C-alpha cells in the first residue's frame, strides 16, 4: 500500500495495491475510486484532503488476528 499527499493540490491518493486501473469512478464531487479489470478497488483519491481528513494526524496500525 502507498499513501501519497500532494500539498500543492491538497490531494490524498491511497494505492491499495499495484494494478492497471481500467476505470475511475466518482463517489462524490471530490472522491475518486480506481478499479481494475475485475472491478476490484486498487486506489482512492480524495481532493481537498485537509478539509476532509486528518492529514497531519496520520497514523498506521497493523494488527494480526
């Protein structure tokens, strides 16, 4: 998984897995969902990320069941 924040455009992109994106779907005006040939989600883009997420407070936690 890769998480990228672009300060110049205030855009957050989360790539869940590397795959060829064949379609980008609009979830709303500022949220885009990337899907592969099988319809599986490979990424999400969030515009106006500072207003819509807690970018400065990012944390990551991996838990094993």
